[in-house]
């Protein structure tokens, strides 16, 4: 295990919480970022520590351009350089395109895409010097496929996949990998109200679980995934097959 730590954004619940737990199980000290759910972040941190790991809950709204400079120094001082970054924080604001207002468009783009760019930019400074780094962006199957009512969400996730591939090519020679996971419909608060109407379309005939997505992130963050970069790993029960 290298000396350093992992940062997971939006880690107080759902896929982010499961990912924080999975990375901690691999020995990484984890920064558990949250925007407003302090109680959830503290539960995740307590679970990691109860299992013998190390973690700290860190409040920051990743939409804020200053979030990266607030989060990284705290982790660097406490645990060492951030060598694993999981850009998981995401929001939805659904409406058909003619009804989407500017605020709902911008909020989704800022949270799901622009925040990932800023945090990745900050993380790469140290990863490139260390000649090791793992960045995993949590995209969505909605990026490459149509889902009416989610033009803003689809645009943000499609952009995240394109961003992933391009940055991966830029830093591959430096021992840094950049990949994405694209979950389908997973049982989280974000998918409440959507699952009943889509489960019949999923070949597996069920929604996924946060732990199933986290297992894929865990692999992409591992030493064994050193030759995997620029990839998007779909985790959707066959929905996009």
C-alpha cells in the first residue's frame, strides 16, 4: 500500500458511502466528503474506524470553485497525498428540455462535471509527481443513451466520460489512470421514483446496489488495474447491452 489517501466526494450515502467503505477495506485512509448530510458522513466515518480503518468527514460543496483548495490540504496534512480520487458527487434536476431553467441546468453541470474537473486538476499535481494515481469518475448509462427529462444530467455525464478519456491519455505515461464507472439504475435516494418503471427493461430484472458499483471502483483504484485507463466500466445489469 502506497503512503497516501483517498478522497470520495458525495460520500455520506449511496454509491459514495459504499465506495468509501470499500477503499478503506483496501487500506486507504479516506476523506468522506459531504455537502449537507453531516450525520451520514459521520456514520460512514464511524463504520470505517470500527473496522480498523482511518477516515475523516469533510464538509464542502464541490460546486464551489474553492472546494478543492479547502479539501486537499486537510487530507494532505492528516494522511498524506491524495492518490485516489473518486468524483462521485452528483445531483438531478429533471424536466423536459423546454421546461429546464438556467439554474437547474447550471447546478447539475457544476456538480456533476465542473467539480470533477477542478478536483481532478488539483489531484493531478501530486499524482504526476508521485508517478502514481487513480481517478475514478462516477458517470451514468444516461450519458451515452437517451433518457427524456434528463437533458442536463445526460449532458453532464456524457461530458464526464469524454473528460475521463482525454485526461487519461494526457497522464498515462506518468503512472496515473483515469477511468469511469457508468452505473445503470441503482437503489439510492437519487433513483427514488424511477425504478418501478424501468426494472422491466433491465435484463437482470433488478436494480443494482451501491456495493456492486463500489466493487468496480475498488478494482479501478487498485494496483492490479494499472493497465486500465480511459475506460468506462458499465454496471447496469445488461441495460445497455
